C-alpha cells in the first residue's frame, strides 16, 4: 500500500469513529441526559410538556335507559395544566331531568363525574354537555352530546 493510501485509510477510519459517536449523542441516552439526544425531533416527542396536551372529556355516546328510572353516565376527564376554571353544564332535552347539580366546576386534574338523570318519556332524547373555561388565559368552549334511547 502506498503512503497516500495509508493516510487516506486512516483519515476515513477516524471520520467513521467521529460520525458514530455523534450519532450516539443524537439517538442514545448517553451524556447523562445532557447530550444532543433531546434536541433530535424524534426524541422530542417523548419530552412534550403536559401543557401542550388537550383537554379530554370522554363518555358513552349513546345510552339505553328505562323511563322513570334513574340512570348514570360516567364522564371521565383530564385537564392539562394550561386549562383553568373548567366548568361543565348539563342540559337535558324535553323529558330529561338532571338529578343533582346541572353545572360542575372541575377542580381536579383528572377524575370521573357520575351524572345522574331520569328520562320521563319513551323515545329519543339527549343531554347536551357544555364545557367552558380558560386555556392559556383565553376563553374556550366545547360542546358534546349523549344520545338517550328509552323504552
């Protein structure tokens, strides 16, 4: 091998080692968490702050009930840190009576609210759910609905 080829081989070998070390910083968990690994776009998705998550309110979309018997709908919620003063109002259509509070201030970060109601006549009806509050200091409003079928 000529002297030029040896020099070129040594140079390429050293570049390979440096590139591999840099790639580990981008993708690995090394450097005690202070490396470039948190700057990589794929790694950033695991470090998203809860402030960027959205409000979650989940419940059954449709409920079968018996006329004149109390029924309960479980409403689970998760309120990220950027949301404040989240208030939920329940409005029954004609023939639906909300038992207890028709508006609730959600004071915990997450939980389950048991909405109790009674349907007074057979057929189709619904409960409208109105969610209001502040997100990053700005007012927000969401609407959801639970469809009721009664016999």
